[in-house]
């Protein structure tokens, strides 16, 4: 009697869903530049990053050849608060190795030739920039002030990039505020853009008063000037972007809806 051999079922890589938290950006009340108080001029943004907590999610597509590497990175950075307050040497090495693996399989080696792929709204989920020791104490980020979401909004048509960092102060009835840094950029090479600081503001004014004494320190952390190297841009199967400011400074960002960015005469609250 012939023996029937059963072929084992090989599991398929399923889509890994990483939820995107909802955003709530307050309307600015007053303006501030790096050197003195004065109104903003020129380009303005309406931020509308559509990321409803219950019905929107980010997918690591099982058709993406880098899906396993990305999933490993998401797992590695879980629970470390973007790395901003430091990580262990072992954890940093683990993330660096995974990032190098992802960069080695970059589907777009000349990202500045197709900058439309990086246009839109991005959320920082990991960075090698840290706020430690006296810096953290001076900025009140130990107990008094909480560091919220870090977004980067890129408008290719205008050649503008806006970083927004959300804060909340516990001692002021959970006052919520926002640091907004606006910069211009220009293409410098197939993978690099030059960045020039334009202006910045903290809103509302009560939060500005808390940071005023150490405002230059705050900008030095969240406004790295010079150039940015795009080492892994958004592609057809990717929702992430890797940006290096120097060989040792890395931003790892998630992408929101590209249509979320619209130019208006003012920055309005969007939910």
C-alpha cells in the first residue's frame, strides 16, 4: 500500500500593525524667533496629520522585502521613548545593526531625484539625539515638563521643513504647548539636502516663559542645522524614512498621509 505524505504548511508573514496615536496640535498664541520676539513671515502651514487612534494603523507589508528588518526595529525601540533620554549600549548597538541592514537594501539610492516621496507629515519614533544630565534638568524634563510627539512636516514645493515638538507642563493644570521650528532646504547631492534655520516659536506664552531662559539650549537639541542625509526614503512598500544629520546622529520616522500638508495663511488646530 502506498504511503501518502502530508506536506507541512509553511506560515506566511502576516501584516504587522503598529497603531499611530492621535494628534492634537494647539493653535499658536504668540511667536518667537531665535533672537527676538517678532511675528512669523512668509510660509505658513495647516497641520492635519490624519491618524485616528482606533481606525488608522501603519502596516509593515508582507510583500516588502525589508519587512522583517523593519519589524525587528519596531520591536527593538519599543518602550524606550524614542531614545531621547538614553538607551543601553547593547540596545543602541542592536538598533544600529538593524538600521545598517535596512540602509544596505535602500530601494531609492538617489532620494533627492524623487523628493516627492518624502513630502508630507512624519513622526519621530527613534533618534540618537539625547537629553541627559544637566540638559534634562535645565529644561525641566525630569518631573515638571513632559516631552510629547515630535513631528516633521516637509513641503517639497515650497522647499520648507517644519519640526513641531509637543510639551505638557504638569504644574500648570496640564498646560499643553508646542515648539515649532521652520527651516528651508535645498538639494546638495543625490542623497543630501542643506538645511537653513528660518524661525521658531513656542506657544502658548505661558510655556514660552518656562523655556525662555534655556531657549537656545532647546533649539540646539531640536534644530540641528547644516545638512541631512536621507539614507532610506519612503518607497512604494515603505512607511518609514531614515535621516542622518552626521554619521552619528540618526532620525527614524514614520509617515502619515502625504495629503495632510496644506499651505494656508495660518497654522490651525487639527484633530
